C-alpha cells in the first residue's frame, strides 16, 4: 500500500523553490494579472520585468492562492529548474541572441504531457508517480525552441477523465480536487481542469491542455478563458498519455485569442512518429497575424441552439452574443434540423474503450523501469490495492470495460469508427457547412459550472463538443458572458484545418464583446 506520507514526499520537493526565494518584493512591483504574451514580451524587452521576475511572481501567486488561501489546487507540480531556466532566458535577451515568439514566457503543461524536467508525468495517478522520462513531447520541444519556460504541470481529471462513469472532474489521486476560481463550490470541469483554472486565476498567462471530447473546451468555457481544440493531426500527440489515437489532441489555452493563436503557431507541425500529422506542415497558417477584428462582417454563421440543455440564462446570454455578432455584420443562419448525436455517442464509447486499452498498454510499456505498472490490467489491480488513495470517491468502470475489449481489429470497433467518422464529419459538420452555405457553426460551448459533488459525481448538463471531437475538426471557445458570476463560453466550429478562420472570428467577437472578467481570489479566500 502507498501511505499518505509517501505521497506527500513524492511531490513535496516541487514547492521547495517557493520557500527558498524572496518572492514578495518582486510580486508587488509588477502587476501581472491579465497580462498577455505580447504585453509580457514588450515589458521584458523594455526592461520593466525579467523572466526570472515573472517566474517568481507566478510562484508567489500559486503559493498564496493555489496552495493556500482559496486553495484552487490547479498546479500539481513546479519545475525545480524554472528559475534557472528563466535566468538563462534573461541572459540570452541581454546578449541580444535570436529570440523566439515566446522567449522568456512561462507555460504550464497538463500533467499527461511529458517534459524532460525533474517532475514526473503522472496523468494524475499514483501509478505514474515515478514516471520521470527525461523526454520532451514534440510540442514541448517546440515551446522550448520558441523560448518558453516550463513552469510546471497542472492538475487534471485523472487519466484525462477516462476511468469512471461517475467521476468528479478535476480530481486526481496525485493532485486532489481543482476548484473553480470563480466560486470554490463549483466544478472547473475537465479534464484540463488545472490548465484552465490556473490561466483564469492568473497563475500563468497560457497553458497546454489535451482533449479527446470536451477536455479543452468545457474547462475553458466554465473558467472564462479561451481554448482551442485543433484539428487532429495539426499538433503531435506523441509522448502524451493517451486515450484515443483518432480523437486525442493537445491544444492551447489562454485568456485571449491572440495568446492562443501564438501558442498554436509555436506548437503546430509534423512529427514523423505521429502519422496523423503528415499533412500539418502544409496546413499551418500565420495564426497571430491573420487575426482580424472585422472578420465577423459579412461572414455566414450557422446558429446551433441546444434545446433547453444549458438553461434559460445561458440561452439569454447566447441571444446577447448573437446580437453582438449581428451588429458586427455577421449573417446568422438558423439550423433547426436534428443531428444523429445519440448514435454518435454510442459509437464513440465503443471506439474509445477499444483504443484506450491499445494505446495505454503501448504507452505504459515504454515508461522507465521505476514505473512498475506496465499494462491496463496491472493498473486496475494497482487501483484496487490502493483504493483508499486512488478510489475514495469513484471507481474504475471504464477501465474494466476497456480491459474486456477485443482489440482494434475487431469488427465492432472498426464498424463504429467508420460510421462515426462519416456521421460527425461528412454527414455532420461538412454537410451543415455546405447545405447552409455557412463559414462556421456557433453555439454555447456548455452551460455554467455545476456544484461539486464528490459522492455522486458530475451533475453535467453536457457540452457542444462531440461533433468536432469525433470528426477531428477544430473547435474554439471564447468568453460569452456570465450566469450569476459563473462564466459561459461561445463556440466556433469549422471544417478540418480551419483554425485561422475560427481564431479570427473568435478574435472579432472578443474585441467587441469584452466578456472576459477575472475572478476575485481575495473574495474567494473569505
């Protein structure tokens, strides 16, 4: 059995840096809240702040509000070399060396993404507490090449929320429960819970999340930030703890569309060892420089209205957003036909259960020797043995169902996959765009956050994520408004490789609507 004492020791060193640095003075001198990448870069270049200073300020905020105060619990671990890395970036800037798009900008990674730093990649599970691989996922290598500093890892719904049918989003055996910074009694959604909450609470300017179905879009929407699920294959998925090789993708999360566009430009590109990315180099655009505040003028947008799914107050906020877009010149086209979502959902679960077992077994077999769990079967046994720590609130029903699947060559899997790609893509998003002659689909991303219930699991009203997830097409959410102080997101969904268009549309809405508001963490303490 793993004792709570050993668990504490495994991760205690990640915050030692906070105790050994004098952070308060730096934090008081520079107002960090709501700063964008461009603002930070300008201040760095002007000498108003250093990268070392930025790291220390973020560490101070994490200490004050994430580990103490309201205890958001969005940050799982801190890179012990973050300050040293920042000092190197400051030296390079001072010497006038070539600077990347994110030179000296701290970033958080969801803790299912490998980095070569001295912090494990756990997917939130104690089974991977020794998963120090010494490897950078390709997207992390690209971030470093652009000059970014890996500040640490963010908490997540354990195993990216693919363990139980009764799970509580944002909870992991390693990181505990991430709470919504707007109201601590409410969910941060998942599975990229920590990434979204940390960005929303100004513990970092930008973070990386991952999505299989909704895991970037829902937490971004519910935490009042911008999130992009890219086309599957635009970014490499290698060295990321997997669920599905047909739906998984990492994606950028930030407080502004511009920041997300910069992150996307940095991380996009092919990877010879991820066959899904073979087309990406020819599809990449100059995303930040293609943002146009007038892009809503003359655009045709298909209006999806989830009937009663997200509540009357969400519908009211959506109507206001539609009026804003209409006044900005958008032509709104109502789409009233039902889509075959029930069949898609049924097929999706068949696909994910089969692919999870296949992909996880492959991933675990390549982990370091210190990781003793090398298969899903062994992981199931580990969780049973360590039930008090790993399953105090919910079980592992999805693990058990996945273990019983018969492989990715089975007829049931291949049939469900083939049908779903057609239903969500060709007969779903593509057909709607062509039939109604529209440039993109719009919808509320999800309803407002729901109250946390560790006993019964998520009281989730759903999200507008499955069509884009199953088809592998891009999906952007931007702040749309609030319900009783809880944020709402507006979705822009398009055809494959249409990230530049969606980002520009989202940017135009963002600039005119200005719906992003920061949470009051001092109020949350009380």
